[in-house]
C-alpha cells in the first residue's frame, strides 16, 4: 500500500541515509541553478518576476528611503517592471517587520542575496525538522519534497516561517520564553501563527504569549523609528487593495492552498468562498481544541497536540500558498509517532498523498503554463480558465481527515469482556 511504501523509507539506517542524501542533493542542485537565475548569470535572459525578485526590489527601496512606495500598487508595478522587464505584478502586503529583515540583502548582488537567504533559511529549517522528526526525518523529507522544491524555486520565506514554528514546538513545554520569541517573530506572517497562538491560549502558556506580545510591540516600535508613522498607513492601504485583488482573482489562485482559492477557482461567488473559508478556519481551530482536550486526558502526546496546531496553520487564512507548506512538514513530524496508532494504513496514505498533492500541484501547473504560454507571459486574471486550485481541495480533505481521526480518538474505548471464571 501507499503508506507502507513511504514508511519503508525509514525501515533501516542505510535506506534513511540514501533518501536523505538524494533529497538534499536535489535541493542543492536547485539552489545552485536558481542562484545563477537570480544572479542573471545564465546565457538566456529571464524576464519572469519571481518572489525573491519582489523581496530584493523592496530591500532596495528601503535604502532609497522610500519603502512606502512598495505598498502603493501603482508605483510598485513600475518598480517591478523596470527591474525585470516583465508585465507580471506581485502586490506587497508584508508587515514592515519583514521589510527590516530584508534590508541587508540589498547590499549584495541579487544572486548572492538569494543564495544567502535560501541557504540560511533552508539549513535552519532542515536542522529543526531533523531534531523534531528524529528517525522519521527521511520519511518526512520525501513527503515534503515538492513543497521544499517550490519554495527553493521561488525564493520564498516558507523555510523561515517553518523554522520559527518549529522552534515554538520544540520549546513550548520547557522554555516558554524561547517559544514566545519565535512566535513573536512570526509577525512577519501573522496569519500563519493564528493556530499556534490559539494553542498557547488554550493551554495557558501565559509566559510564551507575553513574550510574543513583547516581541511584536518592540519590533513595531523599531519599524516606526526606522520608517516613520506613515509606514503603517501605507501597509493598511496595501491590505485593502490586496483584498480587492483577491476578490477579482488577480492572484495566481491555482498556487494557493486555501478553501477560498479552491472554491473561488471552482466558480463559486467570492462571497460564498469567503464564508466557506471562515467555516474552514473555525473547523481548524476546533481541531486544535480537540487535540488539546486529548492531551489533557492523556489520549495523545504533547507532541501530537502541538503538531495538530501546526498542521492546520495553513488552513485558516484565505491567503496561503504552496510555499507556506514547509510548516506542514513540522506538523507531520510531530504527529507521526501517534499517527501510526490512531490511523490505519489507508488513512495514513491519504495524509501523505494529500500533502504531496498540495505541494506538487502548483509546481507542475506552473511548469505547464510556462511551457504552453512562455515564461514571460502575463497570466493575471486567466488562471480561472487555465487551472483549478487543487491544493486547496487537498488541504480541505486533509482537515476533514484530521477531524475524523481526532473525533474518533475522543470516543470511549469499548471495554474488553473478561472470560468467566
């Protein structure tokens, strides 16, 4: 069966070593190739706007003293077109805290900046994942490979957010201050920290929550001192405009893994898709609550409980992409020991398969569209006619399966009749 085939990866130390080396070598080759791409050191000219290009453009504007221009779409599109020559456009809605993190990279050539950013974040992510997964490291790497590959390919920050959530999970039991520092650093992508914050609240981790709040406030003050009060007005304006863009389908929804994207791309009105996203977010938080209850009744380990919160992190916001999925790897590593007891082989196979599908689909569709229309083609607003959001349906199915497993675990175990004496 599919689950047993994947789980055989960890059947012996030699097999684990082979698979780990293969995945790491493949990722290293991708990083090297993309370094040449972002460094413009390849023989053919690349005009396609990629995520790290957007990072680098914003970092340059910081040193020009006009980072607020990145939050005005009419000026940002001109900056991006001037930088790449592409007609494609990526709105900028990151909190100013992420701007501060990006600023030093503008001091380097783009290729070197990409290499440094991806190498450091990928290495930290892999080290964190290895610490959590232990002997299941090879197994998790294989399942997560498509998501890792797509994150390397676009130069996104999924490894950074995965590392931060992983640090939260590693330290939440005994070192709440460290967990709070990592949770507070998730202010760079706060919508991915909602489930972890809810878990902290449900388990009364007051020290961690207080530390996270302090980090957010202190870093916000630093942003204000660096960029001025107007940065917050600019950021809020960009969020309002991005909501309009999302409603009109100007984002590449086929790359998204949210309920909103799945249903919106399937043809449902945006209002219905939005309410469905709200329902999915509520169910995701309900899954965290069930997991916490199982933990308090000792029917699940603490690792499984926080692992559930990590798994559902990407299921809450409508704005979640395939490059955010490295967080799922942290959650999978945490729940695997309990999963083998709570789920049969078929159910485990569905868990692995849905994660693989969500990670691979966007990458394969991007490759198909590039081959069909050319890498320089502007596909904005055309994706609804080109590709559905299968990744979103995969996450919906994963949430449903997770709720089923959790609900089954809450049911009392039938007593085994004792033989008559």
